[in-house]
C-alpha cells in the first residue's frame, strides 16, 4: 500500500513538472529570440555605419542655359560614391603660358582620314557626329543630347551671345550639305565657371571641366543614331591603382576641322599616351573646329564616349610622360554621372558600372594617392 501511494503521488506531480519544464523551455526560446533580434539590429547598424564610411558625398553644380531667352538656372546635387576606390584629384596648376588653352596641333604627317557622307555618313558612329554652330564639333550621346566642349558655348568670361540666343547643331546629308537642328538648352559644369573666374590665371585648369551637353528641340538620335557616354577614370583595385580606358587605349574621334572642307568629316585614330584623373593626353591630329569632338573606344562589343577634345597643353607634373599633347576632358566618375543626370540616364549609368558606382557592390580595397602614377 505504501508503494502504490508513492506511485500515485509521483503521477500527480508529473504534469506539474512537465508544465514547469515547458515554461522553462519557452523562457529560454524567448531569451534566444530577443538576443538574435537585438544582435541583428546591431549587425545592421554596423553594416550601415560601414557603408556610410565607405561612401563619400560629393556636391556638384552646373548651369542650365535656355537658348532664346538666355535664362540661366543654377543647380546643385549630391552624388555618393565609394570613397575607397575613387581616385579624384584636381589638376596641378600650370603657369599661364603653359596652362592657357592653345590651338589644336598636327603631329608630323597629317594622317586624318576623310569620311565620305555619301558612302559612310549613315553608318555608326559617323551618323552621330555633328557640327556646332559656334565652330565646334560634337556627337549625339542620346536621342536628343549632344556632347561638346564648354568653351564652345562659354569663352572663359561669359556665355557666347550666339550660344544663348541661337545655338544649333548640324549633320551632313549624303550630298555633303549640312542640315541644322535647334538647341533648346545646354549644360555647363559649375567647375568650369569656377576655374574661369579664378583671376589672372583663370585657364590654369581649363581642360578639367571642358565639356558640355546640348539638348536638342527634337530627338534627332532616333533617326541618326547615337553613342552612349562611358566611364573613364583612375580607380583602386586590390590595393593597386588601375586605369579604366586610359593610357595605351586606342581611341578615335571624328570632327569638322577648319582646315578641311566642311562637306566631309575627318577621322583620327590614335592612342592615349598618358593620363591624369581628369585628362587624357594623345597626339592624334586636330585643328580649330575639332574642339568638342568625342573620344570614343570599344567596351566589349559597344562603342562608348570617354572624353571631349579640348585643346593642346603641356602635361602635368604627375603624368607619367612629360611633353605637349592634344588633350581631352575625361569622363571620370563624377563627370560621367553628372552627364547621365543631364540626359536622364543616371540609374542606367550606375547599373552599367556596378563595381565602380553602385553603393551595394563596394569592394574593400585600399590605395594611396601618391601611388597613382599611370
């Protein structure tokens, strides 16, 4: 009887013990869930802080000029980029006699090639090349936008009156005649204005931002064709500086030089001799009227524009090769994104270069400025 009573007592206590065990397990699970929850918040905060540190906010400005009325809009925006893999330096100041914009130069034998509008004018990229009414060249980079040089619309002191009131671009028809299209507005980097307002040595860094975009009244590129802008710059990759479409790359440009008949375009094929973060130096032949011509190259199976012909100047001290070259404003990361903003393709531009421009694809790389000698 005594044993059976103990068994009965044990049976009565068993449910209570099981309930207590379940409650303890639930408390343990709750504690674990709370721990995981707060840990995840901490991890997300750490990731957010690291991404914040890995990106750098750049303020860029530009002016938009409305052709006809001459009204000028001043605009400002911020661009965030990976701070650790972006190399962005201002060109070293040059004395006025070296830094001032000079005429374009023919190097040795004139090897410019005539592009016949009757047989080649309708093929890419020649069908996208245009003349600018102020005496420059350019290229369609979207259905209704043309890349040219800043000095084609702004002389260093003021906007050209002819640009503010009656700016046009023209393309060659098959018989060699020029057909003109109106420009409704154009864009100039704020840095170009800042450099040209710098006083007596106002042209010391004139080429760094010598690019502009002209917006047409009609979508000419749908019928003529266009060449997309591309990214060219110095970046860090696996602790070493790398050049994207820089020194050694083959480039071409097509223009309407003043010393040649305007009934045809003229093609130059050359290579980039040396570079800085803003500029591309080369010895391809150019002359007055070639300013604004687009430097283009291949990226995979697609042609892209990587710079705008500016003039002729001596290289900067940090350049690997010293000398006097024709020079182009290079479409580095900030300039490229600014142009993409002007033409309405900023998101597409970031997607095309995820390793350089997208915040969610940051690479953990280190690179010191003094090692960037390309």
